């Protein structure tokens, strides 16, 4: 089995951490100046490792092994959530780089664009499997200020480049490593997680239209307060969803805005961005129906008009059974009795690649279960051990199991 270089692995992660450093974490939104720096940093590292490396027309960084024979592709993403953690995405990319060095051949490495959804939904991995049409690229906008994706690509020097697409005959499958982003492993005292399935996420925009008016002179009986309508619907969702959800379903109202947002004005418009997640398509379908029914009831009862749109969704995916077994055997070799199988409550590029290739995922513990925050961290010994398990599993899969 291959031996990784722990010092080199940790040094690369720390070097990457400095690009866009924010407090103890990283701020590296998609196609920001620091994100582009990180992509060129990786391109240089992959080239030094002996891979043919390039950045394609959607921003994917791909390093290709020159040796003949079937390959595994290993990867994750480099961009981050705003003012967030230093390992989310970066860990899996640097694991891929280190495994490519340790094995010497049989490994391609990728950093997929915009897994974090600043412009769209899994743009890089979807582009790679041929599921991102040009018309969608034309429509994509930066979620913070509306900058067109085409403008961001041009600013990054990527306009006019072709987009690399998958050659299924080249690959035996896809592997991704990630921090858990939860506390399941830590709470159990385990050091390795083998992902069984990745959740699907349904995302909604709910808009409430009332009547803006003076907060002091508008009688309560005649108000059409969009903010109150939003709160009532949010409360109804949180009361009703537990009755139809699965044991691992989660839901979140992650953004609420009143317009205008002023203490002396009855808001005439309110907006809520809402999502729910589960690994079971039947549960997701039930929740879709329940949300539609609750919105219909809100419209029926008034006094505000409510509209529901679905800006995006991802499909839950099971990970390949054989890949799970290979990861588990490697985990038992290095962390006997200290590993478990578990679903992923977060979305990952592996669920996109799984549409075209056998795919698997490995988790390492997150300290305190923290992620999407600059306090996110993982013990160095867990980072090193996870990479060794990842390398062993990759070697075994290249050898036929």
C-alpha cells in the first residue's frame, strides 16, 4: 500500500489556507481574486506532481495522469462560503494531490467550480458530466451583487476556453474526501466515516406581498403586513414538517428580508429563502407537497399574497457499494473499530459524478461539528490518517478491489 507524506500534506493545506485567510478560516468566494489565485496555485502543484494540469472554461482545475490504463479521479472544491472554514473542500483537493504523488500513476485530480453555489448549483462537476448547457451559464449571476457568470469568467481570463467533459472510458470511478461538517464521528469517538448516500436538497424562494403603510396610523384590523404573513407561514412549516419528515430530514429558513426594513413602516413585501434535505426521494416528494399545501392555505386565508418558486434542487445519490467496501477495508487497516458508515447531510460534487461514475466518499471528524464558520477545524492526526485511508482505498480500487 502507498505511503503518503504527512508533512507535505499538512504543509500544502496550510499554504492553501493563506490564500484568502480570514481570522482562523478562509474567505474565498467563487471567482474572487483569491479563488482564482488558489486555482493557479493548484495548477502549479499538479504540474509539479507530474500531471498535465489546466484550468478549463468553467474554472475547473484538472490534473491528468499521463500513464496508460484506467484511472480514478479524486477531487472536491477550492472556493468557500463567506468568512468560513479552511478545510471545507480544500481537504479533498489536497488529498487528491497527495494520493497522486504517493501512487505515482492511475490518479487524476480535480477542483470543481462553485460547489458552494455562489453563481449556480454544482457548476463545475455538472459541466464535467455534460449537464451544464451554455444557456444556463448565460443566466447565472453572483448571488451577492448580480454579476453575470460570463463577466466573472472573462475577468478570470477564462472566456473562450473550452470546457473539459468526461471520458467515461478513462475512469474506474470517482472518490472524494471531506470533513464531516457535523459531530456524528466525534460523538461516537470514531475517526473515519464511509458515506452511504448524499442528501438531495430542495430550495425555495417564498415571497409575501402585502401593503406598505404607516406603522402608527394603520389600524391592526386592516393591515396587510407581509412580515407577519412570513412569520405565520414559517411557524406553520415548523409545526407541520415533523409530522411528514423522515428521521434525518432537516429544514432551514436561511434568509428572511422585509421591504422596506424600517421600524415605522408596515412592510409591504417579505422574502424567505427556505430549503429542506433528505436522502429519500419519497420524503422529499412528501415535503414538496406539504409546502405547497401550506402556501396554498396562506393564500386562501390572506390577507397577503404568497408566491412559491423553486430556484434549485439536487437529487439524492447512493454511493457505490464496492467503493464503500474498499474505504471500509482501508479504514479497518488504519483505524480498527473506529470507523462507521453514515449518510451525508451536506451536498457534495460526488452526488453529481455518481450520475456517470461509481463514486465514494470518506469523512474525517470536524471538531465540535463546526463548519461554514471560520472556527471549523480537524485534528492534524485525523487529517493525516484520513489521507492514508483514502490512498489505500484508491490503490485497492485501481488494483481491482
